[in-house]
C-alpha cells in the first residue's frame, strides 16, 4: 500500500501503549498469588531473571521485525521470509493467535465491567455470596455489558494509532499507576497487612521446583505480551529514530513493577481479611480470585470502614482492573485490524466491523459456554475432563501456542532473517549498539538457549494440557 503508515507520536506514547498491552489482569492478581505460593522472594528473583535474560531479547526482536517491515505478523513474515510457505504459516499463526486470545479476554473484561456496575449499584453483599459469580456470568445483563465493552474498544481503535491507542494508553496508564498506589497505601494501613507482605517477599528457596521454574517463565513470557504479534504490530508504528533496546527495557520494567506493586496490594489484603490463611489454599486461577475471593475481602472491609466505603473500594479496584484489561484488549485486537488494513486493503472502520462480527460471534459462544448453552459448555473433552468452548480457546491459544510463536520467532530472526540484519535494525536509533555486549548477548541467546527453553515449555504444556503428564514433575 502506498499510504503512509501511521506512527506513534512519541517514544513515551509507544512505551505506554506497549506497557498497557502487557499490564493486564494477570499482573494484578495472578502474579502476586503465584509468587506468594511458590517461594515469595525466591520466585520474584527467578521471574526477574527470566524477564531480563530470556524475554527481553524476544521482545526486542519482535519490535525490530515490526519496525523494519512496517507490517503486522503476516506481512512481516512474508516480507522478511521471502514468501516461503513455512514462514507464512508462522505469520498466520501470529495473527490467528491474538484474534482468538481477544475472544477469551473479551469475556473476562465483560465480567469485570459487570462487577463494576454491581458494586456501584450497592450490591457488594450479593457479590460476596458464593452463588453470585455463576449467576452473574449467566445472566442476560452480560450481553448488555458485552455491547458496552465492544463499543469502548471499537471507539478507541477506530480513532487510529495516535489518537486512539496512544491517547488511551497515555490517559489510562498513569491513572492506573495512581490508583494502584492509592490502593497499596490503603491496604498497608490495615491490621495484619505486614503478614501478607512477608509472605510475598521472604524467599523460600526450597519451594523452587522445576515446575515452579517453568511456571515463572511462562508467566513472564505471557505477561510481556510476547508471541501475540502485538509487539510486531506496535513496532511497525514506531519511527526509525526510536531506541528499541531501551524502549523494550522500559516496557519490561513497567510491567514487572506493576506486577510487583500489585503484590503489595493483594497479599496484605488477603492476610488482613484472614490472618490464618494458608497461601497454598489460594486458587491458582486469576478468575476465581478476582470474581469470588476478592469480593469477600471487600465485604469484610465494611466492619472497619462501613458498607458504603467498602463498596467504593471494591468499585475502585474493579475499575483499576478494567483499565488494565482495556489496554490489553485494544492491543490484541489491533493485530487483526492491522492485518485487514495492511494485507487486505480494508479501511480501519471496515476492518473493525469485520472483527466485531466474527470475533464478537465467537466471544458470544464463549460467553454462553458457562452453562447457558449445553453445546458450548460441554464442547469437548480431553485429559480426563469436559472442556467448554472458553476452556478450549484458553488452553490452545493462551497456554500452548504462545511459546510456540516465540520459538518460531527466534528461529526466524536467527536463521532466516539473519542476526546481522537484526543487529542493523537494533543499532538504528541506538548509537554504539554494534559490538556491544548487549548485541552479542541478544544474538547469541536468540539463536541458542532461548528457543530451546521455549521448545521445552511448549512440549511440557502440550503434555500437561492435553495428556495430563507433567515433564517437570
Ligand atoms: N499481562 C497480561 C495479563 O496479565 C497478559 C497479556 C499480555 C495479555 N498481553 C496481553 C492479555 C494482551 C490479553 C491481551 O492478563
């Protein structure tokens, strides 16, 4: 296409948009609990090492491919891979994956939105009752919530890269940081809060098993938006004077900092509510934590601050999570939007309409797969259990394909596009990159141990998810 590609207006805009993509529901709830259960400070240490030594080079490679080609994954793999069939498949996976993840993430975001509405209407005690979650996600209001969330996302994306994505990130991300800090301060002044902090921070190295290491790495990889085509697409909107190495570092630091700070909110809240709690008993899933466990904590707050204020704190929390979710949702839908615009010559509006219809229909199927429609609820079965349509999308795309996409990307960059071209791209906008230690590390790691690690994660996930065997014990 001859039209000029739209660009982010500033480096900070790009960094906030990419960080907005990376910061999501998992950072705010999943990460803190995972850390507390799996060795506290020891987990944090391993996580940080993985972020910087394994994930960062992949992030830089994604951004570099995007900026070099000014394309989304399909176009990028085609442009640099010479049109070979195999690499085109990698490109297609790079667009199909975000499309499907968007479907499942849409469902979660809609639930969050419904929870905001319920807390604001003063029904906190209902929210904290055991049956409420199942009732809410199966009520007809959920469809109304879905229309509103779709409208918000559509509104942001229709405005384009600069006036939509970048502007939303520049407003929502700083707001999110402030809200998070306010909540941390509030929680830390509760009784018994410090017990939670120590569970989060004190390292227990004997809890670090191979399976914990594996989960820290997958968590880091997912959290940073890798393997989703997002950073290739966002990379295609940055200009050639931007320092990719430095930008990627800032994105990773922001994402990790938010996850870490969230730990100072969630765990003290849990312990203040129930000092006897054994973190081992907390659920592994962000979903059950957010939607069934935390509402109980908010309700318990009423004894100290009153029902009205407790509802306010709950609404504040769900709005915070909603902001985190919206910026992620926007980023992931931008990948197929960009594909339809760049590869299929559609206008942004047409592309969005197409996606709202196709993706919207799938999201509807996923929404009714929690009991409303039997066919989608008992969609299939594997590894000894029945799986809903929602579970299948989650298992295949969120859990399994991401490391595979990462693996393909490393191989592509190292052996097809070639390392010297990556170096060339990363050196653009960063003086002194050539010959630096960073260059040597990035080129070496991407072509050797990072793909091996990603292959290990991929194989293990397939074994666990679909055959019920854990290679890492
Ligand atoms: N960190 C996100 C989360 O915690 C995971 C994620 C990264 C994500 N990028 C995304 C989710 C894009 C959806 C869309 O949920």
